[in-house]
C-alpha cells in the first residue's frame, strides 16, 4: 500500500484506488495548524474599548440617582426638565460637529430631527398622567425587581461597537433600548406628580435612546477625548450616588474598575490558554480565485 500511496493526490475529481476519506500516513499531521486565525490582544486598546461599557453603566447609575432624588422630593422636577432640554441641544450640537464630514446630511435631516423631537416631547407630556397611575395596583417590591431585571437586560444587550458608515441598528440594541425605557416608565409610575413623571421619562429617553447614538460617534474621536468623557461620566455618577448610599457608590466604583481595568487584563492573561487545532479532518474550505 505504501508504494501505491506515493501516487495518491488529495483531490476528489480524479479517480484513484483509495476511499474518499483516505489520508496519506506521512502527510496526516503535515497540515496541522494551531490557532490559525488568532490575533493577540494588547491591554490598553482593550481598556479603551471597555470605555463604552463604563459609559453605559454610568448612565444607568446616574438615572437611578436622579430617580431617587425625585421620589424623595430632593430634586425639583423643573430643574431636571431644564437640564434635559439644555443637554439635548448640547448633545445635538456635539453630534452635528462630530458628523460634519458625513455627506448624508442636510436641512432635510435636521428638520426631521426637530419634528421627531417635538413629537416625543408632546407625546410624553400628554401621557404623563397615564404613566403616573400605570402600576398603581402593583407592589413596590415587584417594581424594583422588574426594573433591576430590565436594566440588567439593557446593559447586556447594548451595542458597544463604534460608528461605521451606513451602519444599521442591531436587533439587540433595539431590545436594549426598549428594556431601559420600560424600566424607566415603571419607575416613573412611583413618582408623586405628573411633572416629575414627564421630566424623568424625558431624561430617560435622552440617556437610553439618544445618548447611545452620540456615544457611537465619540468612539471614533481621539483617544484623549474618549478617556476624558468616560472619566467625566464616572465622576458625575459617583458624585450623585455617594450622598444617597455609600455602599452602592462603592459597589458602582468596584464594578467600573473591574469592567474597565480588570476584565481586559483577564482576557489578555487567558490568551495563552487558547488552543484551536485545525487539520485535514475539518470541513474543506473552497479557495476561489
């Protein structure tokens, strides 16, 4: 058989006196490859990519801190409303500056943005009395548990990738936004008056529907801008959480440090254990010219 095997060719279109699954004993391990598509990660680029996750967690804790202040009447709803309006115009101006090089822009896009913003504003204003009594028959413990699960789903399914040309929304990012808005609505139903409900839901729309769009644009800016923006959000959320609960504030700080610095280090360390073996037993991949 060895003398006959010398004339064996690894092709199926040629008739040979061998079965289709025959492999030459001397060439069986010659095509063995280990980690053929492996690209090693480095630590600091991973830390920079994790900034998007840190920013998203900061927005969640910021929203929760604002909700507690509204519920306990430590924050005037009118102040939050004006902060939301100013933040909207500031964020929109920043988005226009960052996307100035995008050719798919113009007065038509701006007019649609203004119309959509006014529609959302008026719709929330009209639905505020309904939202305030939405969960009147539900216990507060069920509301807190449901809100926690929805925010966890929001953080799990959020889109943390950078902005790309002609980018389409992923299904997971849409589900993430819906989970955050749903959680915000059920929390707003525990507020004492209609104005507080309106201000909180409007603030939630900006944080969980509009801010991710701006965050995708910020991910293609220089690294210094991303780091400063992430640090600003973390300090703001920590400063808002600390007066309410020291333990929750330190828990948030621990989560942020773990996500930003510890998790990339673990991934870099675990790369040495990656061992993917490819060989002639794998499914053939056609090579097209």
